C-alpha cells in the first residue's frame, strides 16, 4: 500500500483479555518496528524485524508481549492478559533496508478498562 | 539506555513568531531526526541530519546537528496555525543498535491565530 496501515485504530478491552494489533507495512520495506507511546511520553521501542534475521525483542516490557511477522510483511503484536498500564498508542513503522527515517502508521489506541 | 532530553515540554506562541526547541543527550548519535505528530496520526519525518555541524533547512524549518553529536535544535520561523502539534527529536546510534531510534518526550506547540 501507499503507507503503513494499522488496525484497529482504536481498541477498548477489559483487563485480563488478550489483544492483537496488526501492522501492514509499505510494500517492499524490509524493516518493521513497533513502538509504544504513552500519554505525555516519547516513543518507546518494543521490537524490530529485519528481513529473515532474528527479531530484536529487547524492548518488550514483559513476557505478556509478543510479536511476529509472517512472510516478511504483515506483523501482529499480541498482548496477553492486558493490564491497565498497557493503555497506550501502539505505533508501527517500516523502512526500506538501512535507509534512515521510518514511515509510521497512524497507530492503534489501546484502552484497557 | 540512551535518553534524550527535549525542551521545552510545551510552547504557546502567537502566529508569526519564531520557535526554537532542542534536544540533548549524554550519548553520541550518528543521526538526528525531527518528527512532527498531528493528533491521531503517527509521527512524520521533517528533517534528517547526518553529519556533526550540519545545518539543514526545509521551508520554514531549520535544524542543526551539534558539533559534539550530543545535541540538536529545530527552529520554525514565522509560525502558522498548522504548525500546531507535537515535535519529537530522535537519535540513531551506531554499531549494533544503529537501527533503533531513541525519541525525546516531545514539545507540544500551540499557535494562537
């Protein structure tokens, strides 16, 4: 597609439920990132995928968070047993190879009630 | 980990005024980037700086990569209402982490017409 597409744009879930957030990167972009943006905070790195290499998961805050990228394209971020502190905007970004500057999606606003 | 200190946190200015914001870091970065985020959207790249001392302009925007590689500033001249938004600085490191961006906490800009 023309840009990075994320779905859903908004998600309200009950504490303890699992959620899946989807990211469809720009076609041909080999690098894909997930960031989290909490209210009044900067963007917090979560995970990085590059081609067929092992992902860098060093930013995932707990083992309740996981992500996968199938076929080098679409990525899914899964949060299990959601907690209220998981409420944030989850942003996906992609870029071609080693080029600088990501292209971000519009994000998924997650609210855990 | 690496942290960026971005200031000011917020600014309220009149249309037509000039604006300046900056970021400092305790670590060296190889690339400095400035992003703008509109409500409900992901950040959009404004300016990328690749060399220490580099001064780059993009329309009414001017940004500089500090000589020490530990700071950067962004100036907006003759502000207009559509400049409203959150501005983020971001630094890209070197070596094994050169694919990650570290973000400041953002500067919220409000422009009064």
